[in-house]
C-alpha cells in the first residue's frame, strides 16, 4: 500500500476515505458513492479502482455492476483512522 498521505492529496480519494471511515460497513456502487461524496461518477470510479489496487477497498463484482467496501485489513483501517485524526 502506498503512503496514506498521498491518498489525501486527491480530493476525491480523500472524500471516499472519509466516507468509508464514517461508514465502515457500507457497500455501494461507484454511482452511489459519487452521490454520497458529491463527486463526478467517472472521477469517483477512477479513485475507487486505485484504492482497490492499493488494498484500501475491496471490489465485489456481479454480472452487471461492481460494489465497493472498506477493507477488512485492520492494520490498513487503523492507519487511515490515525491519519484522519491527525488531520482533523
């Protein structure tokens, strides 16, 4: 996983991380997440793909769509929570 700090430099990725930190049991599509965070769906999708690649989120595929959820990796979640507490 890349440095958590780098994710927070991208405003959309930052909103996604804050969203999942506040809603750790949420599973939603890129369109749904973009509505929650007030961002363009295409940009949100790009950030979601990167966060999945880095192990911060997981992707759940169905025949017609993908849904995203926070990782179950407690170390990753703890590091993100710690970083959020330091910036807020």
